[in-house]
C-alpha cells in the first residue's frame, strides 16, 4: 500500500543531519511539503531543501533554536508564511552533553533539558495552537494534526554517565502521554518514536570498529539501525494508516529494549 501525505505540511526540527534529515526526506518522498529546521548547520539543510525541490517536491530550510521561545514562534510563523498550514510536527532536535554525575556541570544539565525537553514542549505548544486555528483538512475526517516526539530507548533504559539525557527522554515520555490524554478528543494525534542505536553524528564513536562489536551485544536483531528505519516509521505514524495510534511510543531499536543481557543468562 502506497502512503500519500500529499496536501499536508510537515515541520521537522533538527533536520540538518541524522534522523531529522532522514525524516524530512521520507516525508517529502511521501508527498508532504516539508519545513527543514536547522540550528547552526544551514548548508546541509538548504542542500536538502534544494534536492527535494529538484525532485518536484516542496521544501524550505528555516533556522531556529528550539529551546528559544521567540525563535520557535518565528519558525512556526515562517512555516505558515511558506505553506499556509501545518499538519505534522516531528519534534526531533536533541543533543548530548555526557559526564559522570559527580562531574556534570549545571550548564551541561540545563543545556540538555532545554533542547531535548523544553524544546519539545515549545514546539508541541506552537503546533497545537496552529492546529486549532487553521481550517481542518478538507479531504478526510481523520486527525486534524499530528505530533511525533523523538524520544529514545533511554526513556526506559537507565544510562549511567548520561543522567541529563536519560532524564530529558523520560520527561518526553510523560510530556507525550499527558498531552495525548489532554488533546485526543480534538482529534490531534500525539505519539513518540524511541530509537535505539541508529548510525548518525550523535553516536559516531559508538557505532564504529570495536565499539560497534560491543554495541551489537545490546541489539538482538544484530545490526545498528539506519536513519531510514526511523524515516519510514515516521511516514507511517504521520499518515492516516495509523489513525487509531495515539499516546504510544514506537520503539525502533532492533530489540534493544528487550533486556538482551538476559538472553544468555537464563
Ligand atoms: P544529530 O546530532 O545528527 O541530530 C540532532 C539534530 O538536532 C541536529 O540537526 C542539530 O542541529 C539539532 N539541534 C541541536 N540543538 C538544537 C537546537 N537548540 N535547536 C534546533 N535544533 C537543534 O543526532 P540524531 O541521532 O539525528 O538525533 C536526533 C534525535 O534522535 C535526538 O532527539 C536524539 O536524542 C534522538 N535519538 C537518536 C538516537 C541515535 O541512535 N541516533 C537514538 C535515540 C534517540
């Protein structure tokens, strides 16, 4: 079955690299007009927008720091200026500032919470406001707007040396589920994706050479994920094919969340 997102507008935050980039590409390939948000990496974001336009799609790159309230408002205003509406938000931006707990600075703690959690709140709030004020989609009686939060297996699996990151993703889980409970009756669909280990710039060291061999022991399915694994799932989760999926986290992790340590210790 072919999924079509034609006549829908998607905004993907942090889409200049990694998972956001793959999600923007996949949504555009499914026919959505795509806003490619970047923070500092304008060049790859503009190049992706160009490539999508050359293939006959609609795309624009728009800068903005998701942890800055005014910048988020400006990002959504630009989205409406370009494409007139918003149907799909992929709140993807995220980062790590790793340190052992006793050595973690307040700046490292705050930075991760501000981008990974507050950024998701600000973007979700802006999307809700837009969904409520715009005309409903003319062609279907399905969801009037969709928000997909990018979480992580670390909303579930504790992660020593990364307490700020794990706390931010644990927060995303309850942000997503509480929001889903609050706005479901408006037919606004809220879900999350929890990737495991996907090969992107955020984890280059962990996914190469000897480190990759060690990592594979944590992945029952036996391979590191590719950004397209997440992009494909985002297209489905944004489409009407998943219309009854609401308040759920979809783990895309090759089984990393199955406690693989127990496999050989029964
Ligand atoms: P990445 O470093 O390639 O991408 C992160 C993106 O977020 C970049 O485009 C960056 O510019 C953007 N960003 C950072 N700070 C920002 C800000 N203040 N405002 C706007 N954008 C900002 O890494 P990735 O792996 O593609 O990560 C994307 C998301 O997926 C993150 O939320 C991350 O936590 C999550 N995730 C990734 C993995 C993985 O294995 N790659 C696993 C679990 C979760």
